[in-house]
């Protein structure tokens, strides 16, 4: 078990969030089953009041949980200093059998929570509250994922043994590693780059065609191609080391915390892109989502591309 | 224009105690009509006004204004509805004592983001109309009851609302000032506003320009 101030902060926040989320969950089930905006009964008026309360609770939980993801990563990075063998958050993630699953779950939840917030915003903008049932239905499903995240997070921090030696990112993210991550190093660099830039160009094409579903799909695939290419190719140029591929080390001070910017750009870009396909709204708001997505994904592509380009200009060789 | 359909309002005092302020009332008020709701204290008059102003929601039933279901509006839309449609004169005027008359009158315009020139013109016009322009820079706390009421009426009219609601508007005034208020009411009626007054002041009963007087008793309308 490891208890640093950061871990304690996460524990306390998780307990608070879980308590309020349970209240919101009970209300959400009632609202989802009984909501009828046209009814003028006492029950409906009570539900309308309760929906305001439940939505406010959920809004604040999710609005804090989304940026809290960055704090979670920061915490992993910070406690890596006390684990023997760990050089960054990668070692902490690998320190227990739950780390990887928790990280994947957190990323999925990040998108779901952000989607809920956008749905809530659209609902509150319309006096007929057209998405109330949908947003509370979504919360009912998200609640289980949220609670799973809280529980696994608790178990993971509880299972970390500070006396046990863990692997460093150099061995976890290398072509010689035996984990599934090592498979990405077997893909040809050219293929990776074609997939990465091709995916981005497809996004632009689907924007011109104004096909929101394909645009959302291209953003979904960009999460995968963006992260894989970052680990397998661009990471080497960020570290200026041909053997280093860690997706966490560039979150550290040595790399000016550039990782936070990289992941922020990717999240905003892809979330807006997926949102353009899934979120209800007018053409104006969808157009805005398209543009935000293209802007942030474009900045992501540009920022990553600058690393190898500058390296080449400086050294005259590719890694 | 204003319609209350099967409206019941119950106030929960605590877990075991509740007060039934209105019992399944039905009421229609036409555009431009001036209606007096009369009845003793606690009869439900003020509750009717607060429901029309979307300050509270019914326990059951619905309130419609121009076919818009205002009792179903979320809070942020209720505020917009009040801002655009309602001028409310409260029993205790609800003016801000540390602001001047003009500043109080201008308050409803603040969310509209109008330019200073338009705001100035609107406030001048409404202050002249309700004879309070000579006190425009005086702090409200230094005004007499009658002056405060004129400031309150001016504030209620600054955004040119379609509906004027007044809750016991003469409760704190002597007879002379009450009669002066009634004269202002006549002017408002002439400008085709829909007006609903909740009062138990006998001065309002039997006025020639009043369209209807409705007795409210124990949460029901006596027709």
C-alpha cells in the first residue's frame, strides 16, 4: 500500500464522488423510468426538481473527474520515485496487475464523462429538455464504469508494494519486451506514418464532405493511430533516443511536461470530433465541433511532426 | 393569455406538515385585462401571482402564458421569461436601499446588455411617467413609502412587460398615496397591459376600470 499526499487526495475525492454518485444514481434511475415532461402531475414536478439536483451533482463530479485524470497521471509519475526500478509512471502502472486496466478504463471514462457533460449542456440549452432521459440513461451506465474505476483505483494503490522491484519504462516499451505493447514496434515505420497522416487527411476529407459519422469514426481511429505512432515513432525524437518509447517520461520536468500538452491536444481534438458525430445539436454547433477537432488534432500532428523535423535539421539524420 | 389549469400548490413546512395554498384552481385572464384577486391573508392570492411570474412551480397542474407552459420551464428559462414578460411590484417593494432610484430602475436592463444611451433614455422615460425623476439620484433608503412605491412601479415597467403583477401594493401606504397608486394603475390599464393585483384593500373594489374581481378563499376561487 502506498499513501502519499497525492494518493490520499485521490482517495478522499473518490470517496466523496462515490457518495454523491450513489445519490445521483438512485435519482437517475427514478428519472429515467418515470420522466414525462408533458405530465403535470406532482410526481413529474418532483422529478423535475430532482433532475436538476442529480444533473448538478453529476456535472460537478464529471467536471472535476476530467481534469483529475491529469492529476492521476501526475500522481503515478510522482510515486514512481519511491518504487525501486520505476523511472516514470509506466513502472507504477506495471507494478500491479490492475494498472493497465485502470488506465484503459480511465481513458474510456474520460470520453464518456466529457460526452455526458456535452449532452447535459445541450439539454440545458433547450427549454424542452429533450435529452434528459438520454443523459440520465447514460449516467446509469456510466455509474458502473465510474464505480469500477474508483474500486480498481483503490485496489491498485493498495496493491502497490514499495519493497518490490518493478520494471522501468525502458524494458516495458521496447521491441524486445514480451508484452502486447511490443507488437507495435513490429509495424513498419512507413506504414505507421501513412496510417497517422492518412488518418488525419481522412478527417479533413470527411469534414469537407460534412459526413459527421465518418468524421467521428476517423477521430476514434485517430486515438489509436495517434497514440501508437507517438509511442513507436515520435517518442524517439522527443527523447532523442532511438531506443526510448515511453508514453509517460515526457510528462516529466526533463521534457518540460510536454506530454500533458500532447495528450491534451489529442483528447480535445478527438473528443470534439467524436462529439460532432454523436452529439445532438444544430449545424452551427456541429460546425464548431468540426473546427475545434481539426484545430486540435492539427496542432497535435504539427507538434509531433516538429520533433523529427527539428532533429533532422539539427543533426542531418533520422533516428 | 394567462391560464391556470387544475393548479394545486402545497408548501412543505417540514416532513410531517404541509400547507395547501391552492386547490385545483382554474383561471383564465385575457390580454389587456385588469384582474383583482381579493381575499384575506393566507387565502392563496400571492401564490397565484408567484406562479404566473414563474417564481415558483405548482405541485400539480400547469400555468400557461400565451400558450407557453411556463410552469414547465427550467430555472434558467424562467428567469428569461420573467425578464421579458413580467413586471412585479412587491408588497415591500424589494428595492435595493443602498442604490439610487435610477440605479434600482435600471437593474432589470443589466442582463440585456443595452448601450448606455438606450438605458438612459428608457429610465428617463419611465421615471417621468411615474413622477419620480426628481428623486433619481436619491438613495432608496432615504425615500418615503409613496416614493419607494413609485420607484418600484417604474422598475417594474422599465422593460415594457406585457404583464404587471402587484402583491398588496398599497399595504404600506396611507389612503392618499393608495389613491395615487390607483390612478397610476388606470394609466397602465389604458396602455393595454395585462394586470393582476392581489389585495385586500377595499379601495380597489368596485373600480370602474377593473375588469374582474375574483375572491380567493382557502386556496380556491369563489366565482
